[in-house]
C-alpha cells in the first residue's frame, strides 16, 4: 500500500491509497465484526487509532475520538479516473478558499 495524493483540510482529509496486488474476490469488508487484515476498513481503523493517539499526546485532548465514525471509499478503475481524483484532492484547498471568499 502506498499513500498517493492527500490533503488535510480544516475539518476533514482526502487521501488516495494505492493498494498493489489487490485481487478480485478477496474480502475487503469485515464479516460479522471480525477484522480482515489488509482490508480497507482495517487500514482506516489503524490510521484513525494511531493518529488519534498522536494528536492527543501532542495537544493534550481529553478522552474520546477525534474522527467521525464513517468514511467514504471508492475503487478507482481507470487511469483517467485516477488523474481526475488526484486533481480533485490537490485542488481542494483552492476550492475552499474560493468558497470562503464568496467567489465560488
């Protein structure tokens, strides 16, 4: 797995994970609450857990999570879609600036 494009926004983040060697038919979801190692839910859960611990240690936040429960995932199926999603992620801060300035 490689982190491709990403951007941290004031209230969320966008990230593109490249998972090499993924095969059709391999379970990507947890069955009955049991984690599937290497699945997208397991990767996201690990990221959220590790980053929460680091933020709390650094900033001294009280108990509780810092992330929303859900996340959005999408399988990129073509080079064209990959380019489009990378552009969306990298241009997201500029869009926020335009929205906040009333120009969008």
